[in-house]
């Protein structure tokens, strides 16, 4: 086997190793996010003796100021200090969490890092068709990059529980697993919306009331060309980001939508809700190989109210209807907002960060991995029951 390394996605001849991989590892998505997390990245290919690509990965040089959800430093800065998770801990565990967070920050064990992830896709950056022995040389190249980039640790982020080959290799190569939540996935194992309601965990009466109140309000919903609605959806997305404490940035949000359409327009779809002809809410979703990823949703908070449940109808129920029309096999709603997603029929697929730090931090990382994983498992178990 032979390993190849490239600095730009445009230089890569074959990507990813498995063309069935989800939309967030396509060449188009890689192009759209290149330079967003870091000014330096590496695209790795492992070929067999016949010249076929058997495994691939993207790795980013992540500094301490990068978004915490793509930065191993988030273990200390966020996961070990999350009060909603610490509420599930004993007093001793809370003390351990504070001690570990402080030690990991003081020793600088987690930043900078050489990290493999698919930016904003909440999945790892690996793809493989050749099994563990095809993956191993690529994992080992992470250590090479870590040394070349003077990084303190290496990481593979958002590895799904079911990706057993990658998890096995990472464990064998000395990486510590941290459970950091779950993808919320809705399998389309029902033939109608009524059947979906029967399978959901939330009270059926509640879901039917939410659906009925929306339909009574004379909303119309349809898939429309995103190009025709760029100004309005960029404005609503900028308002949403402002709500969460970021500056209102219409131009920036519009640029994101333009980049999506230019790079992965073949997978992107815009679901629009109108009332009296006016755009009131939208959900942009990506569809590839029977899997729908709900990516961006927003509503006009000045022109919609909570009593008509616009958010849940456009972001959940209308997507379910659309999945049925398209014959999709599952909807991936991603992590976070677990209670709303899991009660509306989703199943949790555990997500893990795998981190390998300096030798002197190995014991702290191992203890932190056990504690963070336990906290997230308790949180998810408490919702699912």
C-alpha cells in the first residue's frame, strides 16, 4: 500500500474512498469548507498495490481559538464544565471534572491539534472500503502530521458507534474515546404520517395537535429553488444567529448559502412555508443515497407565533412528509436538542471523539474520557428511558 498527501482538495484525484459516504465528505463539501476551520489541512489517500484508493481522510491544523465543537480543547472548556451534565454527577464526580478540566488546560495537552472531522457535518473525516488494515496507515499519518505541525494532540471527531473498523484501529493506536452525544436519526420504517405519529415517543395527541394547528393557519409548504429565495432565507438565518448571541450578518449568511449551492447544489433542497404568499419559514436539507440531513432552519419570529408550531412543522413534520414522498430511508437531524428530536421518533446513534495527547497527559485523558462518556450516556438514557 502507498500513502499520498495533498494540501488542497483540488489536487486530490479520487475523493472520498467510498463514494457512498455521506454528503459532508463529498468533494463539493470539502471545497466549500476548505479554509474555514484552518489555513492548513491535509487530504490523505491510501492506495493498494493495484492503485485503488482504499481509505481517505481530511485532517485540519486546529488552533485553540477554533469553534469548540471542532476542537479537542472543548473536552476541558465545555464538556467537563457543562452544568446540565454535571447535574447528573455525584459530588465526587463534579470535583473530578473540575480537576481534570483544569489540568488539561494548564498542561496545554489538547491544543493545538491535528484533527480529522468534516466541518459542520458532525461526522469524522475518514472514508474506507478496505477494512482496518487500510485505515491504519492513515491513522498513523495523523501522528506524523501532529509532529510536523507542532501540535499537542491528534483527534478524530464525531465517530459514530457503528463505525467499528475505525473505532477499533483508533483504540489500538492509543486513542481515548469520549462519548460527546449522539446523532438523532429517524428511520423511515413507516408508510404514512399517521404511522409515524404512532411510533413517536411524544404523546400522539400532542403531535397531532401541533400538526393540526399549523395546517389550520393556512400555511402552504413546498420545495422551491433556493436561488429564488436567497435574500429572504439569508435574512432569517442571520436573525437566528443574532438570537444566539452572534452579530447580525446578512452578507455572511448569504455567502454560505451561495457556497452550498455552488458546491453541493445537486444535493441541496429548500423547503419553504408561506402564509398569504409570504415566506415565513424554511428548512434546507441535503439528500444523498436515501439519507436526508436537515441542516439549516429558521422562521420569521415577528410574523409567526408559537401556538402554530411553525418550527416543529417545517423542521420536522414537513421533512417527514417529504422523506415519504422521496422514498428516503432515514432522516439525520444531527446532535443537540435531544429531547425534542428523540421524543419525535428519532433514535440516538452515539458519537465519539477519539483523542491522543502527549504521554504525560494519558492518565488525565483516560479519566476524562470515562467521565465525559458516563455523563452523556446518563443524559441520553434519561431522555430515552
